[in-house]
């Protein structure tokens, strides 16, 4: 199966050794992102996190700077991003459409997207071709180099170029959207909690922003994981029963699908306590976790098809969050009575776009 071949080839690209290599690219994105901040003013958090996560994937995965933090934008990149957004919006709309009407609207939307998708494929095909024929530097130690050079340890087969193109597009779409959702959710809560921001700043000052320092940021990662617990970007997944069995008192015949509602399960009061719906990173402290022996926490999925980029996303997120709050105070323009972000289902579960007022921290 081609999926299995790709997974086995890509696995080494997400080891700790590989993440160390990508960290420099992540740092370069953080530098460019912060350089785009005003000394004092309002920032579009949705656009900022979209740009940052796309740039991280492009620079770390394919050694390509998309120029999303530069003053002049590449029309091809702009077209690519518009297409990716269109695909995500269509995925959300089609899943909630009325039967019949949804089929008609879906057909119209697919025709509208097809031109953009074709241009997106051509853009990525050129990236792959430039690397493969030597037009672009071939000494890059990134995911694209791995996909072009490695073979499946089980079959000895390489990935066809069409699949490499599809892998690149998948990383760009799924990788940026889910991580941006996590970052936006986390920043929303941090903008409401100066004490938590102070803890992250203190941790960053103590540990620094190198690979090892970020990898060991326990406070920052607890905050990120609590965001994932309350608002998993992928709020559920399906599993197919291999045998006739009972689940929660229901008879599940072999071959039938079951939807695992992660969003609900990670808020289960029996598993997480009576305040399970409240944002509290302290509950994820190692000692506190002993109170929740039956906890359910799988925001990246589970099993052989779980998210291959989990460690990548968490390293990237810890770095970007710690860099932002170490350099800027954030103020969210929303009523104090509002305790959670307004969420939008758009292929993923992501906060409705919002702005923050930022002020540079005086040192």
C-alpha cells in the first residue's frame, strides 16, 4: 500500500535528530514573525499564525521561503494560499450540507477550486522537479530530500513523484491549519491571563530558545496541551470494528464505523473532574495527572494513522508561543465575562479570526 510506504519513508523525518535540524528554520520564522509586529498596535492573530505555520512547513520541510513576512508577495504563493483556504472552507461546508442541495453546491465549488488545485499541483511539481534535477541545492537535510532519496525499508521501493507532490500539499494544508488553530487558541487564553504569561516568560528566560531549551519547556507545553484538550483541532475520528463486539452497551457489528468524539471525551467530567470544561493548564502537571487515571487525551489521533508530525507541531508551537509572549504583552478586546474563544469549524476546529493589541516588552 502506497500510504504505508510513505509513512515508513517519512518516519525518520520526525525523529529527535531531524527536529534538531529543523529548529533553525523554525527560529528564522519566529524572527521574521516578530519583526512584522508593531511596537504598539493591533495584530491579526489569524493571519499571523497562518503565515507563521505555512512558513515553518515550507522552510523546515522543503527549504523554501514563501515570503509571507516580506513586503512584496509572490502571486503564485498568494494563489496557493487562497486555494488551500478554499479547500478547507469547502470541506467544512460539504460536511454540513443538506442532502441534494449539498451535492449541487459541492459540484459547483469543486469546479471553482479545480483551477486553483491544478496551479497548486504545478507549483509543488516545480519545487520537486528543481530539487530532483539539481536546479536547486541538493544538500538540504529536509523532508523533501528524504522523500526523494529514501526507499521503503520493507519493500525497497521509492515514492513516485506524484505522491511526493501530494505529500507536500498535505503537509501544507493539514500541517499549517491544525497548528495555527492550536496557536490561536493558546494565544487567546494567554491574552486573558497575565500570571500564566509571566510563567512562560520566566521559563523562556531560564531555558533559552535553543532546541533543548524549547523541548524542555514544561509550563509552555502544559498550556499548549490544555488548549488541545479543550479544543482539539481535529475534534473526532472514525474507527471501523473488525469483529462483532459491544461498546458502551451497544452492539457493534463487524465492519461498522464508530465516531470517536474527541471534543466531548476530553471534557468528560468523570475522567477529568467537575471542572473539565475550564481552561486550567495546572491539571496537566505530572502530580495532578494522577487524579485522572482514566483520562482520554488523543488530540493527534491514535493508531498507525495518528499524526506523524506531532513532535514537529509541538516543538514549533512551544517556540512560537514562548517567543511571542517573551517579546510582547497581549491584550484581547473582549468582555471579561467571555471565558472561551468563539470557535469556527472549517475542516478543523479553529477560533473565529480575532485581533490582539500588542505592546513590546521593555527590558
